[in-house]
C-alpha cells in the first residue's frame, strides 16, 4: 500500500548566515514561507510547517499548521523526525524554506518517480552528485532509518539517502535547487531572477 504523501516546509532554521529570518524574506511581494507553503500544499494531501518551539507564536509561522521540533541541535533531522512521529504512516515531501526558485514541475518529477520499491526519491546535487535531502520524498522506511541514525549520533539526513532503495533523479534543468543562505546569494538571485520570481508560486 502506498503511503499518503504529506508536505513539510522546513522553517525552523536560525538563519545565522543570512542575518534575518529567511522565511520572511519577500520574493515576488510575498514572504518565502508563504510562497513555499502554497506551492507545496498544491502537491500533497496535507501540508505543515516545521518550527522550533520558540517559533510557534511567530506571527508569520502561526498562520500555518505546525509540527514542532522535538530534538535540539539536530538540524533538519529534528523536523523530519517530528513529522514522522506525528504521522508515522505518511510519506513526506520535504522542502527547505530557502529555495525561492522552486517550481511545480520540479516537485512533480519527485512525485512521479515514487514506486513501492523506493524508500526515498531525491535529486542528485550538481555540486557533488549526492542526494539533495531537503527537496526529497521520504517514505516511512527512510525516516525509520533516520531515527536509528540519530539515536547513535548520526544526524545528517543525507547519510540515509544512499543505496539501491533510493531513487536518485538527475538534477533539474531549472535552477530550482538554488538555495539562498547569505546576503550575497540573495543579491545574486535577485539580480538574475528577480523579475520572474512571481512566476514560481501557483496563483
């Protein structure tokens, strides 16, 4: 039986390198969290925002269904495992909240590649050929393995995304996986794509 597919926007980061909350940065006139949530929710059965406990009352984040991190200092694994704990029967299409060029065709490619034999579907990174863990479909079996890894101190989600049970797709032709972590990266993206960013989110 195929697991229901839920969506999780990872918005619990501290944005230290950016210096401001990345989820609140406006692209195309809207906060990136709003754009990401609307895009992701159009592709899944249910959608949630991953937050740290102290972010629950943040005016931007409190507008969305939340799943609160249960672990400290585990990075994205905290959000993934909290989602798995809340809905263990679900698969999760996980999307980082710093991908302003993300689009529906890129997410559709992941969804269309799902098969019962795969425990995850991810894109290969253009930089090193390994899986991109923060734009990935995590099936329950992969999240079980992540839980086992974290229990012994291995917290990187990427360490789960290897082997014959993982479907690794070629990098998308578009720049959808370009993430924005610093002011310099933000300036570069706005210089190259600022006029078209309003096209990346469904109406």
